[in-house]
C-alpha cells in the first residue's frame, strides 16, 4: 500500500531503522528524530518487506510542469486569446517547460476547465434591457396553450456561395492537402426570404425578387396581404402544415414581427390592427431579441437543410428551388419543439435580468 509521506534523507531513514533493530520503541524513535509515528512505522514496514531503506524508483514519466509553469497556466484562465499553442510559446520564452498537449491536459484534467468560443451577441443598450424585462414579465405566466396562439415572422438572407462555418465545418484528414477548399466570392449573390411559423404550421416561403427594396408598401402588399392574410384563411382539419389552422383559435391569434421600419410604419400598424387585433405592436416586441424568437432557429435549420442539397445550387434560380424544397421538408415536430421552448426562453431572460442568457 502506497502512502504519501514527507521526503526525508536516506540517512534519517537508515538511522530510524537502525534504532528499531537495536530494540528502540517506535514512539521513542519518532520523538528523537522529529518524525511522525506513522512515517516511522511505514519505514519499518517497508524495510521488513524489501530489506532496504532506499526509496523505490518511481514508475511512469516524471512531471514536466513545475510550480512556476502551473502558475502561468492558471493565470490564463478567463482571459481571451489564450490558446494552448500561445501558452506553450509564452512558457518557452520564459525558459520553462510545457508543450501544447501537456498544457491542455493540465487545464482540462487538473484544473477542470474547458475551452469555449466567445459568442457574438447584439449589443444591448439600457432601453433594450428594460424592454426585454418588461416583455418577459408580461408573459412569464404564459403556458404552452398561450404560445400555440402566436405566429412568429421574420426575414432572412441566404448566400449562393456561403462561407464554411469555422466552428463546426470540420473534416478529418491525414493532412491539409486532403481537405477541399471552398472558393467564396467577395460579394456573393444572395436571396432574401420571408416566412412565418406557428406551433401547427408554416406560411408559404416568400422569396424577394433580386434588386427589390422591401419597403413598407412591399411588406404590406406582398408579405402580409399576399401571403400571411391568405394563409390564415386556410383551416383544413388535419391538413398539412401549409393548409391547417395556424393557431387553434383564430380569434385569439397573436402576430409577432420585429422592429424593422416597414413593420413599424403607421400604415402597416393600422393594417394589422384591422386584420389581427392581437398583434404585438412596435412598442411590445423588444428590439435586439433574437433569443426570444424561435423563427431565428428555424432559419438556421433551413440553412442546414440547404447544406444537405447534392449537388449544391450554383445559380440563384437553383438556390430558390432549394430553399422552397428545404422549407417544405421542415417537419411539424420541429415547429412544436421550437414553440415548446418559449417558456424557458422567457424565464432565461428574466433570470439574466434582461441580458442575454449564458449558455
């Protein structure tokens, strides 16, 4: 059985064993040498077992990181731009020891920390924080049945030649020469789309024509009157996600849109007041709150489905077809899960006192 003991010279250990062989009591030996009783007993047991007072040779590789190296590494925790590669370079510049893998193992196994990407979030002003708190306090007691009455809407751009995501677009290979490069134009063509979702279904995906400005007139005539208002007239019992009722009770339907200028124009607000009395007007939905809108996640899911297209689209017309195809393949279960997340989203903002929740 191994035991951690204070390090003593071979001479002290030999003296203790010699006194014990001469008949001295263990307690007396410990007192005379200034050693704990347990240590003397341990030496005596080891001597009787191995016939020697020399320390056994330790197995395994000796520790590389010393006290100073560990202090340097520990001070890097919580600071930005402190990769294992940079820490190894810093330690080497101080004439100390420690490679990337050794530093990584010490950070993860000994200090129990993990590497995280810094998240990019919208900048919140005091008014934004206050508005987010007010909105979430108003809806903190909403149940799932309440959220089923909400139709969320938004616009989103999609690039024809999207750049790879450096965070999760990973390819395992024996060398960089085996990894396919992705040519991306500096100013690649893109398509703007608009859509709406609820617990039960989807609107038609509206694709904005190229070189078209989405002003308040276009938004009212094409996206609201030409899409949303026609969609809410459909109420096929048990129909598809494009023909069923968007909400269980159309008289209680709530419509959400963000604070873009075409949305908050007086004429747009008047039209929505006439058609959907319970819509959230421009004073209710808090600005800079993508974490509260589940359709933001739906756009990301749509982008993932686009990546599964083989071969990928190479023209804007092909991209339009791919977007429509991917939109039609979004399962109803995805919509249900996103709406199910609303109570936890509201509670997370309340817990963060209006700031973006830490994930």
